[in-house]
């Protein structure tokens, strides 16, 4: 059976691995404060920018708290985490003060949908983002991207593994992990 996508489902991503990541700026919940953040603030660090559909849902809190639980591991390898959805920062704050709990990394409020559009994850007819994970290196270059449908949660441990592999500067075979044999220089 051939599946037909609605015509206004998603914007096709024009961003490409190996090219500069789209710059972004916006208001985020950082701790319990609202702050303006932008990609340039994180120059010199690896950035994991992940999009999730909506606050107060089912799969999203498992991912958000999963990244929070492993935050120290990301910090140890020079990486920062930024979560983003099309919800407002006020919604993020209400959620973190309620059932989600405190989150130690920024949650960007992409109410204009600009960042979601720029990263090619916006579902136009729903006004929400697909589950997109983008790894941006310390020079602002997009090094990895994975986008999945709304019903499939991502793997935090795989995101960590990929950053560590990218940081080796070497060719890393299937299922490579830290300490494993590489195939030489990339």
C-alpha cells in the first residue's frame, strides 16, 4: 500500500551535514529564568539541538528527562544540550514546575516556528516539530542529523556515542564505542 503524505505535512530540510548549521536565536527557559539564547553563544562547544513535538505529552518527557539524566556525560565531552518545541517558554516553565521537574539545560520556545522551519522539522498543518536531533560541532558545522516521526523516541546513549565518534576524527565502524578500534583517519 502506498502512503500519501498530506501536501502541507513537512518542510523538506535544506540543511546538510558538513555545512554550517542554521543560526538560531530565541527565548528559552534556562533553569527557572527566561533568557535569550543563540547558537553563537555556544561557539567552541558541541551542541545537541533536539526538537520534540509538545509539552505535556507522553514520549517527550522521557526524552527530556533522559537528556537531563545524562547531562554530566555531555558536559564531560564538551557538549551542551538544547531542547526545543513550538510551545512557549511559559508552557515550558509550567511543565518544569509540575510533572516534568527541573531541567538543567535550556528549553527553547519556538513559537514563531522559525527554528523548526530552518531545521526542516516543522509539521506545518499541526504546528509542531518532528523529533529531530542535530549535532553541531564547535565551529558551528552540522555534523549529524536524525529525524523521526512523532511516535518514536530517540536514544540519548546513541547521541552520546555519535558525538564521541565524531570527536575522534577517525573512521568509526558499525557499533563503535569508546575504546573500540577505529579504521584510521577520516
